């Protein structure tokens, strides 16, 4: 992709916004309000446990899907101990839980994965 630009930008510079570790019942709705007001889309890297935490977080997740934002998988539990011990040993099976929740809500699978700690070392 180096040197390639997305279709339809007509030579303009492009910025991609992403938010990690959500959904948060206090912060994510504020972010969504601002993005909606500015007609901007973003990618939200969600933590599976946070999505399942309660009905409010489920509603927030449905809202971001409904408003056209992308969802990325940011692990199920964001447990660094589990994450580091699980590289190559079932991490993605557990991590797929968020993809499954996203699929149930949006009828499509996430194609993005953002690791907890952003490192595979």
C-alpha cells in the first residue's frame, strides 16, 4: 500500500482516527457525539469484556456500528499477563470473542486487530 492513496480523496491528505480500550460508558458517547457533529468516521478497537459489561456498553457498541464507524478487535480481556503467556497459544481464539460480538451486532466480522500493549514481543 505504500505510495497508494484511498479512492476519492482527490489529492488531499488523509487522517485515520482510532480509539482503543472501549467502549467506555463515560468517554465513548462523547467521542461519538463529536464525530457525528463533525461528520467524521473512526475505528474503535474494542475490548470484548467491555462490550459485554452491561446493557449500556452494548448500546454504545450498536450505536458506533449504526453510525458507520469501524470496529477492531482489541482482545477479549486486555489482560496483559494472559496476553503475554498466550502468544501462539489460543490468543486469537479468545480474542475472536469480540469479533463474534461485533458480528452479532453488525452482521459482519472485524478485519482489524489491535493487540493489547501493541506488541507481539
